[in-house]
């Protein structure tokens, strides 16, 4: 079965703190893709990153970084020096083959509150 | 470029009424999707379409129907709304279909309340 677990329902940090959002996935496929999306208070879903199962290199984009570890089936997301604008719900998603075609499976999301 | 537009933005609907949520994309993407977002459950796939003229069922298709007459439009219909269909509905699209997944891009959502 395909599954994505975001165990942290809500995290609160003070501005400028670093914060890591956890994502653990389950799949039997050897080829799969992982994504992170941000949903700010305005409600839209904003794509942040996509990573395929053959690329375990960590990625950094400004204050955002992602740590992909196949050994622990995790794809964690770290925000360095958090800002109030980072307050949002963050979703991790897995895309793997379900009934012969790729489907997205979303985690339940982590609500991040960054306090000024 | 608008990307994906959804209408209406929000709607309050009496139970038993028929409702169509509209979704239009101008990116010429092949694949389109409908999700519902409920607190504590994340996003769940209702229906999808890999290309114009074809549709498929997602994780929670009961009570919903879709059609894909052309590339740009993917309406979602609730034939007889029930309160459990109160949710935020997101339409999404992606360039490719069937092969390795590319990124899905989402519309702004429709907040539907069924009383």
C-alpha cells in the first residue's frame, strides 16, 4: 500500500528559528516521486519541490532544504531562519503507480505557525 | 496566463440539490484532477482524467461525476448533494499522463457547504 505520514499536526516556532517538517512514506515501487506543497492562509496550493526515487541528493533553495533518505523512507523539509510568511500548512505527497497509473497520495499536512 | 481557474469560489447548497463545480486550465495540460480537502484527512483524489475524452475514479468517487469534453475544462458534478460533501474542492492539472508523474498545479479551490 502507498502511504504518506506527516506525524506533526502542528508546529509553532518563533521567528528566526529553524524548523524541520517530517515526512515518512511507504511504497513497494522502486520508481516513485516525492513532492512538497505549501498552502498559505489564502488557501491555494503552491508547489515547492519534486524529487524522484533515484536521486537522494539533498537540495537547498534559499532558506528551504530537503533531506531525502531512502533507508528511512523519509523526505524531510527544513526551513532555516523561519519567517512569519512561512506560516502555512505544508503537505508532503508521494506519486507511485496505483492501478496501473501514477497517482498522488497526500499526507495529512503539518500546520506551521511562525510567531513574530 | 491564468493557470487554473475554479468557479464558484464558495457556495452554500441545500442537501439534495445538484451542483457543478467548474474548472478551466489554459496551460494545455493533458491530465486533470479533482481533490477534496478535509481537516485531518489531507487531500483525497475524487476523479481524474488523463486526456480529453477519458476519466477515471480516484479514492473517493461516490456521489461525484466528471466529464472531459475538451482539454481545458473538467467540471465536477454532485448529482444530489449531501452534508458529508461539505469540503474544499481543488482542481489540478499536469502536463503528462500515464508515465512518470510530473508536477501537479492546483487551482484556488471551491469551498462548498451542504446544509
